C-alpha cells in the first residue's frame, strides 16, 4: 500500500535508489525493500519525518508503507507477511508475539498519559466523589485489546471497581468516537488523538489516565521474527532511521510541531496547538535511553516489567491464557547492533 501522506518525500527516496546501502560506504548498490507498518498516531511521526527528509535512502532502504486503522488488523497482517517492521501498541505487540511470532525490538514512546478515560464534563464531579456509586452498571466504551482498554482497567482498579462492575461496550476506535459524541456511554476509554476529538467536540475531559493509575503504557517497535532473523542489518537500519527522527524531534521543537501538524492535518486530524503540545510532551527515547530501558544487566528490564504487567492484565481479561516470558519476545539485539556499528550509531544520533 502506498504511503498515504508523503508523496514528495517518497519520490525523492525512490529517486535516490543508487544511494549508499550502508552509511559511510563509498560503493552504491540497489536499495533494500522493507515493508513498514503503522497506524495514524503520534508515534508514527518519525516515519513521516524520515520520509520527508529522505533518510531511508541514506541507509539504503526502499520503504513500502502499510497503514492500519488499529492494532488487531495490523498484527494479523504479519501472518501473510504484509509487513516486515513497524510500530504498534503494547497489547497488539503481546498478542502478536503469541499468535504471529512478532518480536518487540524497541519503544516508540511512553503513552501512559495519553491513554485515558474520558467523562462528560457534567459527570466528572459526581464520579470523582463516589466512583463506585456513579459507575456501577454504567456503559464504558472501549476498543478491545488496546492501550485504551488497559489504561481504563487500571483506572477502574484505582477506583475500587472490577471489570464486571461496569457494562463494557466494545467498539472500533472510530466507532467509539462517534458513539460517545452521539451521547452513548458514561465513559470512554481511548487514546490520543481521539481524546482531543472528544474534548473538542463535546467538552469531554480526562478523568483518569494510565499514568494516573500507575500503568506504564509503552508503544512498541516491532518486527516479524522470521524477517528479523533473516535480515538483522535491515531491522537495525529501520530502527536507526526511527531513532534519528526521535533525536530530531527532541532537538528541533519548532519544526517538530510544524511536522506533527502537517502529519495530522494530512490525515484529517485537526488539532489545536495545546493538543499538539500535549502530544509532544510524551516521553520518547533516543538510542542511549532505549538501551538503558531494555537492559537486563541487573535482572528484568524496565521494558520487561511494563510488558509483564500488561500481559497480566491481558490474561486476567481472558485475551491470553498465560503471561509470556518477556525474554521470549522482547530483544535489544537490534539496538545493540546499532550501538556496535559506528556509522549506524552516528546516523541514529544525528539531530538534523
């Protein structure tokens, strides 16, 4: 599927087909095809930036973009080898590891603050005063097996409620927004930019986020295990491109906001500057931080713990039967490969 938003950048990338296949190499060769999957979300911005700036050609990759509306469809696409690498939410990453042999090779961002439970403005005071009384038996709109659902379950626990205390209405993300703005449901558990849309259209406000409830919600950089084993350098190059964009975002705030606005606008998402700033405030991780978060030098890594907690939730709601060992599907091998390859490491750490 062609990239839905970046045509000029992709044209430049294809025009540079004779670019160097490895950063710093003097001998040009044909670029390596790679299928990159994602959803229209904040954490896909590095892919947009890399395409706009033609960074794919600099490391000898020729990307094909495959865009999905949500994680369930995305991970299912791995079965038919519709994509090789990409970004997704943490629940799809766990489910993908169990069903389609998908591995997690890094983090896109920390989404804890932007996965949240929305409440109608006139209900917030009463819910905060007595959540059990106000919410028992009420409808909560959720997208199944999503980070929004995970954050919502953590918030219910914080309020002293069980999943069985409320009436869960499962909806796809777009349907959820339409239903909630149409007056259905007491609460809506979702993520940005849906949260901004609900705030803008009906004045709904965040009543509890994953961060508020102590649930880290990591976004995952993923790969098909088979592809990663066959083409480790290609996976490392993809990650280096992503990380270079992360470094760019952290060091060029004005252009960061401009490109984020362009990315969302091109996909029909119109956000005010305050919403864009909230997106930009999400924690993102360059190479050195990725390595620290994924390090098992002192036992389980920060990433291991976050995914293990999430897997516990997925088991509790019956989505998976067992909590997988994080070591079975999370690996820092490809981040380490970048770190051990001087030219690729330099590329990944560039700030422009």
